[in-house]
């Protein structure tokens, strides 16, 4: 089983991603680190604890990380998408488990030093602030990461928060630049593959009906998100970005990736947070950019794993 850390800002799709990992025997979720992002850090931390508790897995430690980006404060969070408290207006029961007292970077470094180099997968599904801090504060530990599977960025689809930028890149471009340029083995799971991967109402109904209490609750967390997508874009279903990144972390090779040189826009202005992917050629170093996905298979994977909560 692949030792796994999820670095997250729950977040509706973050919650789905955590539930997917916990339902997947290929990975062993050993630590969750919380980061600012969709909502503030206190709320993302609390939500992470509650999602683990929902799944009956409050044994997985949760450590709190960065409360804001490395350099420039972000103008606005994503409460309008995820609900003011981050989970689509659903209030999950509080967890009996205490927060891990260690700062996220310390918890991450200790975990990495306790495993063989190259064995641990880290899946950041929010802004990359915690991972950038780990690189700066504990470089020897960071160098032991086997794989970083990041949900963020966009090669061909423009942005979702500005014309140029995807939310996780935009929320801390300096951190994204540090991580993507670090030489670590990073896979970028961006809007190119997440946007075409739509979880439909039919799929949601399957785990609402068949996924026991956890599945029904997950469907409830998605409710507002589904309604907003229907009202705003006229689509049946939602894009659960972070769950697709987790699918790649759980089953490496799910996505078709190509090694590319990627530069992150860090200047203030229209291109801030853009992930500029050089698609003219295959890079020698660079980042594994996810460029193609079998969306139907990915959605089926998510739905069938969430259904196992009812077994
Ligand atoms: C990303 O932004 C957040 O709102 C989601 O949780 C996801 O990580 C998609 O752009
Ligand atoms: Ca997220």
C-alpha cells in the first residue's frame, strides 16, 4: 500500500477526495495536513477532522499548516462555491479526535523521515503553501517524497478564478512556482483533465442510495454545488477536481501525462497564477502534466469506491 499524505483545504471536492482515499485499499492515508484556501485555515482544519470522523477514521492525524499564502494575501476565498463553512452548507458532527499539535510541516517532515526515500505520495489538493514551506524548512525530508500529485493549474483551458489562473495556483503562485520548480517528481492534475470529468446526478444518486451513511452525507455535501452548476451553467452534475487527483495518486497511470516545462505567473496583474505550460516539446526535467483522461472510467472509479461505504 502506498503511504499517502493529503494536503487539503476542504472544500466540497476535497471532502470527496478524502473519502475516496479512505475507501481505497491501494493507499494508506497516514496524515492529513490542512491549508488555507477555499475558506480560512481554522475552518479547513475543522472540516478535515470532521470528514475523517464521518468515515470512522479519526485515527488519521490532522495537522494545521499555513493560514495564508507565502507573499501576497489573496483577494477573496471560494466561500461562494463551497459554502461559507466550506462543505456546501452541511454541518458534519464534530470529531472527538484532537488536532495534532505539530505544525503541518513538522508532521510532514517526521513522516517522510520515518519512511524510505521515494515511497510516500503527497497529494496537495489546495494552494501549495505547506509544500513550499516544507521545501524551505526541511529540504532533506522534502527530497524523500516519492511523488507529488497536485490538483491545480491549467495547460490549455485558461483559468477558473481569473481568465488566466486556476484557483489553487492563483491562491499562492509563489508557492506553486517553488514546488513546480523544485525538481521533485510533480504530477499536475489541472483543469485540462478535471473539467471534462463530470460527476452526474445519476452517479451521485448511486452513492446516496447505496453508500450508507457516508455516501448519503457526501451526496448532501454536493447538493448546493450541483444546484449551482445547473442554475449557472445548465449542466447536469459537478466537477470534483480534487477527487480526480486522488484517483491518480491511488492508481498511478490513470491519467495520461506528458513531461513539460511549466512556469507559474507570479507578477501582480492579469497573468498572476497562470501555469504556463510549454507544449512545444517534451521536457527533460519539468512536471508531469496530465493531458488526457478517460472521464467515464474516472467517474465510475469514484462512484463505485464511494458505494463501498454501504457494504
Ligand atoms: C480547486 O479549487 C478549489 O476550489 C477546489 O477544491 C479545487 O482544489 C479547483 O480549481
Ligand atoms: Ca481543494
